[in-house]
C-alpha cells in the first residue's frame, strides 16, 4: 500500500440524556486529522448510522477545526458519511475511534464496529481511541475469543472527569470501570490533562487535551511496525 490509510469512526447519537445535544467531539477529529494529513496519510470517515453525524464542541477560534470542516474531501464525507460496512478492513492501516459523549450510547454492542476493528488489528494494523472513543474498544474480540483490551495498558475519559462534568448518572457506561472489567489496565492522569498510552498496536488518549499527541503516537506506531 503506497499511502497509509486511517478510518475515523464517529458516533451517530445526538441526545445526551435529554439534557442537550451531543455527538462526536470536533476537536478529537480535527486535530488528529491535521497531524495525519501533514504526515501524508489518507483519512476516511465512517459513522455508526451513516449520513450527517451529529457534532459537538465546535470552537470557531480553533484553526484546526476550521481547516477540517472546510477541507473539500472532509466536507464531502461529513455531508453523507458511510458506515463501516461500506469499507473493507484490508484497505486500512488503522482505525481511530473519535470521542464525544454520543459514543457511549452507540459504540458499545455494535458488532460491525468491533468486527471491523478486530480485522484491522489482526492484519498488523493499529487501533486508536480518544476520550469517550474507547467505548468502541469494549466489544472488540480477537480470533482467539479474547477481548482486545484484556491485559492491555490504556486510558479513556476517567470516572473522575465524568463526575467533574456532572454526567456520571447520565451516561449509560463509565468507561474507566467498563474497560477495567474487560481486563484492561487503565491509567488515569489528573482531570483534563494530556495523557496518551501506547501498548503495542493499541493507542489511547484520555480526553480532548490528548487528541494531538494521540495522533502523533499513532504515526509513530504505524511507522515502527
């Protein structure tokens, strides 16, 4: 493969327990996209249901976000995203589960996402996730029947961070707890600080502050395979 390709996976869920709208967190797509694009990678977008994915966290002062939204290739895909079933795992070197509170509602239990990622991983690819994106890691099982995260060092949006934003009783799953129950070794840093964990070909970031360095770590892991 002449050009490395990464598939970003976005939530399609837009309701945060009736409190407000949610979706994928724009910072966590735009900043990794910028890093990967500058490294010469191709980035495609998929969402759980396809169509226009709901968006959260738009900051008009963030140059990377504006660049992401106005890029012609990105804009065309965001206008009508495909689902993972429209793509072939063999075409991708990595998947990146973009965060946002919507993910904890529609990533867990989604067999199509889990199967796609397992195939990429077992083809020597990389699985990455940031903030609430690790919700997509919960159900990835490998061909030997084990959970991908079992025994792996990783991070995610923490229980303390969920409490700090007042959503502990709103979200259907607390990621730190759920990942640990799957056998993961969860590493948390102080609330809302940059924290990226690499364990082999699994790369995770704790929160929005980790998005850029997550992508930089993804580039390193892909290069070093």
